[in-house]
């Protein structure tokens, strides 16, 4: 029984390492998604600010070249916003995959730990029963019968 527990302990440690590694990857994916979300918020704020400037300047009059420059710049911001939204979609998918992977590995690790604990409890019970059996099988000293 002890060798089973020793072997299972090694398997449990490997499973825990994999679960911990998976948790780190999940945290990295969550951080990337948060960075992407923050970048998107900044880009949208920047876009809104420049759009407002564009509208104010266009009311007061601007040259065609200024108008084209603003339009090109705003188009570039729109493209950056679109690409960042795509990155968020990708990072959300990655985060979901990492969460699923972590749940599976953590569940596996926990089940091995639970099984190992039951084996250890069973070994203690078995040793206790063996000790009691040895005590029960000992001959009583003759002085008890006098």
C-alpha cells in the first residue's frame, strides 16, 4: 500500500505542476485581454477627441488638405479600433480555452489528491486493524487467570 501511495504522490505532484502551469497561462491570457480592452478604450477616446476637433474645425472652415489629413487620420484610427476589437475577440477565445484547460487540469489534480488521501486513510485504518489483531492474538499472561 505504501508503494502505491508513493507512486500516486509523484503523479499528484506532476498533475499539480500542470494545473499550476495552466493557471499561469490563464492569468497571462486574462492580462492580455485586459490590456487589449484598455487599448481599445484609449483608441475610442482618442477617436472621439479627434472627431470633435474635426467637427469644430470644419464648422469654422478648413482647407481641403486639412480635411483630407483629418479624414486619413480618423480612418487610421478606425482601422486600429477594428484591429483591436479583433484582438479582443482572439484574446477572449484564448482566455476561454485557458480557463477550460485549467478547470480540467485542476479537477484532475484534485481527484488524484482526494484518491491519495483516501488511500492514506485506508492504510492508517489497515495498520490500526493489524495492530489490534496482533494485540488480540497475544496470549494472556497466566497471572490474569489466578
